[in-house]
């Protein structure tokens, strides 16, 4: 039992199935970190059978994206058991699960704006917090910057634009002009959250939706958020390739990508999460075209830093708090996308400067942004929740 976390004695970690197996590796890192605190940890795979009476023995039952928690929750009768759902993307993708949560749940989000959304749309969720994503330390020895095989790399998928455009064309007539405004806002460099922009436009058009009703609408049109992500990826990748820079693309769907200079796209098959980490260890510059995280950070930024690569990323408020432009990271702006190739070329042509940025970034990431750091945050928050529950019971 941990001396520091006296209320957390046993933890159950649920392993679901995610893209590239990333969340399964995240669970393994959290398990190791919790065990370092002398806390008993059990793992429950989504393929495992389980005894319904087992769950009350745990102080914390943890899952990414609330996987398995719906089935577990009815069998938790211990008032001091926390069901922790760690959302890996915007809550709009998890609306139905979030509707079925209760006072036993704590929902954490990887973007501060997502926490605000939870508080606004799901008032029955009494515990919510911000826990950003973390990076993965490499398992292989770092390759010197000048000797790395890949000059520029992007790890991530691409969804066929035709299929997304078809979905958008089938949206209700009422929301189409609002959707068009939201899309154009982000393609012009908007830094506000997706749901905030959408909410304001609904109001301007005389539509008043609150709470779960608003969340239900955004869930129904979640393809809009995905469409914006893909358009931003399309814009950045095309700008790089058109400038003459070759870029390695690892992920699903890139064979459908249309580019003016396709000879500068080196398309690889999708890779498992750990194989992706090894690729980062062999990359000079890693491009981050994030989901719509306006006050959060993607794990590929932090993993790139831990693997000794220079990261070029679109801005976010949280990233700007943690890292400094041209000192530990290189930011680009969507509204000045034409400058992106020169940022990348500067890093490739100035190895000493790039290595200085890399070394500074790596130190910060090692100190503050590993899954060990996130495990401690989860324990601290869980401890506070259990102390508060104990106080309320005694009153």
C-alpha cells in the first residue's frame, strides 16, 4: 500500500481495443507506475470473462474512453469505488456512454476545453478533470540526429474526403450554414474550441440548445469535427509536398490522398504504436497536425521529444504553456501555413540548432510528461475524491 495515497489500495485497469493498440500500451505504462507506488494492480482485458462480485474490492476502476465501464457500473455497490473514464478525444464521440454515468464516475479529458464541455453538458457527472496525454520513452538507444533515416515524418491516419463530404451533404438543412461557418473558421486558423464556435453560431441563428440536447446534436454531426481534422491534415501535407520536401506518412488511408506533387509523399503501411515509437527514434522532424485540441497536447508531440526528434506542431494554449517556440518546439499557424516548409527546412539544414531544441525539449518531457507523471495526477485526484466522499458520508 502506498504511504502517500492511503485511500488507494487496489486498482483495476481495463484494457480495451483501440487504433494502433495505443491505449493498451498506455494502460501497461500506468500499471507499472501505479505498482511503483506499491499499489496492487489487476488488469481486465475486454476479452476476459469476469465475476460480477469482484468489482467492489477496488478503490479505482480505470478505463480509456469508458470502455467496459457500462457493464461494470451496475455491479459496483461500494460507495468508495471510483469509475474513471479517461477520454482520449472530444466527448462528442462518447455521448451515449457519458449519458449513462453516475456519481461513481470521474471523467478526465485531454483538453481543458473538453472539461468545460463535460461540466456544461453533463451536470450529473460530479467529478471531472484535465489530465493531458503523455509520451512514451523509447526502448532503443537514440540514433544521432544527423544519422536518422527519415527527414520528416507524420504518424496518423487519413479519412477519404469524399465519404466525409457525403455525410456532410446529408446533414439537416438547418445546421448546414452553421457547419460551413465552423469549417471555414478552423481552416482560417480559429483557436477557439469546436463546441464553443458551434454553440455561438446556433445562438446567432436563433437556436437555443443546452446540456444534453446540445451534446446530442454534436454527437450526431461528429463527422464535421473529423472533416475539419482531415482538411487541416490535407492543407499541411500538401503545403509541405508542394514545396519540394519529402514526407513519410505512416497510417491508414493515405493511398486516397490527392496531392499536386505525389512524388514527395512516401506512403508506408500503418504501424503498431510501439513500432511508431521506433520510427520516431529514427526521425529528424516529426510533424504534429493535431485533432482539435485547443488547450491540450497530443501524445505524438511528447513521444517525438522523448525519442530525440524535433517537433513541428500547430499551436495550442497548453503546448505554449509547456514549451517555447524555437527553443523546445517549433509552432506553425494554419493562417500562415505557407511558412511551414521554411520552418521544417531550417531544422533540417541547421542540425546543431535542431539538436539544441531537441535536448531542451527532451528534458522537459522526461520531467513532466511521461505516463508516470499522469499516474501520479490520477492518484492525487482519486485520493481527493475519496476523501471528499468520506467527509460527506460522515456529515
